[in-house]
C-alpha cells in the first residue's frame, strides 16, 4: 500500500490521535506510572543549594540507588531553576509536563513549517501524537528533562534574521546546559558573525551572573568540574549514545579523549562539514540546523538517549523535505523510526550487567551504536540527498528566512 495514501487517511483522524496521546500521557502523570521525573527533582531540589555553597556536593538519592544524581549544570542554570523550588512538587511536575508537551508540538510544527510541508496542522498533530511515545521523547517526559524546552528555544531563535535574537537564544541555552554552544557552528557556516558575537556576549552574561551570585561555586564548576564526564554519569552505559560511549563499549574501556575518540570525532567533523555545505548550498535552514545539532550530540562526551529529541526535526526533514524521494534519505527515515520507536535503548539498559561495566558481548556493543549510527547516517543522507537535487523552486527558501516571519509565497 502507498505510504502517502495511508498517511492521508490517518491525517483525517490526527486531532483524535493527539487527544488520545495527551490523555494517555497526562493519565501517567496523574498516577505516576513510570513518571518519577528524577531530573526535574534534581533541578528543583538542588537549585536552592546555590545559596548554601553546597550545590555540587548535593546529591539526589531517591529513585537512584546505583548513582546518586548530582547537579551537573552551571550555576546560572541553578539560578534559572530556583523558582521551581518555590512551588509544591505536584504543581511543578504538572507545569513541567504541560510545558514540555507544548514545546514538542511547537518543535514539530515549526520544523514542518520551515520546509513548507503541506497539511501543516494535521501533520503536526499526527507526529506529536506519535512522538510522545518514542524513546527520546518518552524518557525526556519520564525524567522531567529539559531537552524539549532547549530544542524549541534553539529552533525558534537560530533561524531568526535578528542577530541579537539568534545569538541570545544560543548563548542563554548554552548558559543553562553547555551542549547548545555547538550551535555557534551554524552561525559560522552561514557567516552570521554578528549572531555569533551576540551568542558569546549572552553566554558571557550567564557566566558573569553566576559569578556574581555564587563566585566560589562558579570557580569550582568552571575550573574544576567542567571536564569531568564521569561526574555526569557512567560513560559506557548503553544510555550514553555519543560516539565516546559507543566507541568505549566497542573496545571495552573508556576511550576518554584519546586517539580512538579523536578519530571518531574527525569522521563526524568531515561529515558535518559536507552536510552543512550542501544544506547551505540548497538553502535548507532546517537541514543545516539539524546537521549541527546532530553533530553536537555525536561529539559530546555524554549524550544520553533522551538528548536525541532532535531526531524528530530530523525525521520531519527526511520525510517531507525536498530530498525525500532519494533512496538514502528514505532509508535514513526508516532507520530513525525503527531506532526511536523500538525502545532498543531501554532493552539494552536491562540487558547490561551494570551501568558502570563497559565490556559487554559484541552484539550488545553493536546494538549500542543505534543513535550514533543513525546520526552519522543522517549527515550522509542530508549531503547526498541535497547534492542529488537539481536546482528548483522547492529549494528556494532563503537560509536566513526567519521562522517567525513567513514569506508571502510560503504555503502555511
């Protein structure tokens, strides 16, 4: 059966599917089924320690018998989360879930709008309904993680034509959680140097505010804790879906920042530059942003599986972008659907002997490449798919066209 014909039928009931998914999700929140939200608890309970001087000594031991969770973000991040500690836990968890669900819908809708997809509203509802139940989003919601909020802010700001908006979006999110700093590669690739400068300024302001409020903790974080990946969690556990995690599981020990890791990063850099160049040539804003974010997830020492919420914007481009008829692009879309829809990471976590034990059977190591392999394949698919395109009207959206300011010729 033609997949497009199937989709056309499903789109007719997309609002009902979204309603059912939301009811299911909010029911889980109400009855706390698999919804401990331990990361939200870390944000909320740990952030007041900013004012006691013990922020980085504090640990959350509840629901975490194998690894008492520390607060791992910069002091500015704790300052941002302090207001959550002023409200009851029950209110905080409901607020966070609704906010994350809104960000998920907005993220998918915006990605579809950036590639001028047809049936925008219904496709956004359909894919939001499905995305709630895929592994990166599911675990983000279960843990009460911040990934969807950061991704929504980044997608909203990076494509803006206003340099200060684009720069502040990246700088502030990097001040909360360092990984968004990779977005600066996008500014350099598009020669948006003013936005890059604004991002540095905004990031500097977050660091400065941290030193102003908590100078001792800021010094401890930036000069002592920043490079300690082991403090964040077990590098070799299956839930770490970065190149470092996958390579470590393959060789049986933590490769750290040694030659094996550097070789993997070199491959990622080459593929990222190739894909970004083709995305810019084809004037595909969404593809360029996705390429940079996937690259960041690959080279980061720690990329938990729930960090890979960027798989959803990537999937939207693969399915509905201008290169969606290319065989490799179609194959990559299928790989992502199987990877995030199968909950393979959850099974790998059950099968592994311990979160701290890196050596494992060869087949567990191989399956543990699922997200890094899909990420590398995405970089290749973007480059090859766009390279194969003949110049035409479907690739004429300006790379600098803002998400929030639709052009008159766009179909919305």
